[in-house]
C-alpha cells in the first residue's frame, strides 16, 4: 500500500511529485487497460494522458474507498466509455496485435516461437466479447480481486466469477486447435 498517504492529502503537498509517482507506478497498467478496451494504440495514449490529467485535477478528492490502482482503472474505463458514446466514434475498430515486451530467450528460435504463441494468445483474448475480455484482463493481468473488479465494473461478484469462467472457457476452446498441433 505505497500510496496510502493519498487518503490524507492536503493542499500544501506538491501534486506534480505525487502525479509523477502515480504515472511511474501505474502508467503502464492504465495504458494496457485502455488498449485492451479500445484496441487502438494512439487512442490508448490519449486516454492514458486524459486519465492522469483527471487524476491531477482531482488528486485531493481521492477518498480511498478503493485501491489506487482500482481508482485509476475506473477512471480509464469511464474515459473509454465516454469515447464510445461520443458522436464521432465509429463502431468499426482496427484490429491490432500488441507486441511482446522484453522477451528474452536463450536462442532466437525460441524467442520467435514464444512471440508467435504470445501473439496468438493476445489475438484470441482480443477476439472475446468486451465483457469477457475486460474481466479476464482485470483479473489475470492487473491481478484485481473479484470484489475490486465488481466495484470497478458496477456488477456483482457472481457476475464477475461467471464472466471470468466463460472467458477462460472460450479462450481454451479457441486455443485448443493450436494445442493439438503441438
């Protein structure tokens, strides 16, 4: 709980330093979540920037009802939803493949194989319906608890568990042909 002090901030504290610490600690998580929801790198950049602008503006109003990470991901989700509701948003989104970061392998051959598998898994996960994809990402990647996910998405814990189960099942079914080939 490195950011527990946020619950008791006063207006005399340097918001720039606090914001920088939050960006270093959670910037990648915010961007990844935005990308997972939008599938657009440039839009994820914009949304991430907007998230931290909002955090900066509302830093002294953080109540600590949820973890800082959950608070940031909630802001991210709300900004993505605002984007989806906007008049200029088009329903057709380009489909992109995230690049595997910093993979290190003993050989180039192993690294290439790992990258192919990783990209295939990402493609399968990104093909899931948004409700399943979102719960899977929050649980597996961001390691939020069922309670935190339920609070963030404004759904019951039972619904979180159900969606997580369905997401895992669907990924398993979609990946099965790949596993049989190996």
